[in-house]
């Protein structure tokens, strides 16, 4: 099965594949959490919805906080 929309279109919004995976995964988790909180049944999987948001230009790397939070040291 091929990826739709094409990777070349997705890469035009997100600079590299690694960041694309991170952005799509993070957005998919947000979609899933929002749907669960609001008891909404999704028509498509959260990852699919997230990929389409990127392809439609609604989501790019600037929309996401990609920083990694460090856990405080345990004493």
C-alpha cells in the first residue's frame, strides 16, 4: 500500500522525514485524546487525520512544540 498523500507533498511542509514522523505522531495523540475526552467516535484513525492535516497545509513543524522535557533528578 502506498502512502497517500505522497511523501513529496508532505515533505514540502515538514523539512525532513524524522520531523514528519514526530509531528504526525504528536498531532495524532492530540486528536485521539480530544476524541476520548469528548466521547467522539472518529471516522478515520488519528494518524490518518494528522497526515491529511499536514498535506492540506494546516499543520507544519512551527505549530508543534517539539522540545523534550527532562524529568527532574530523583534524590
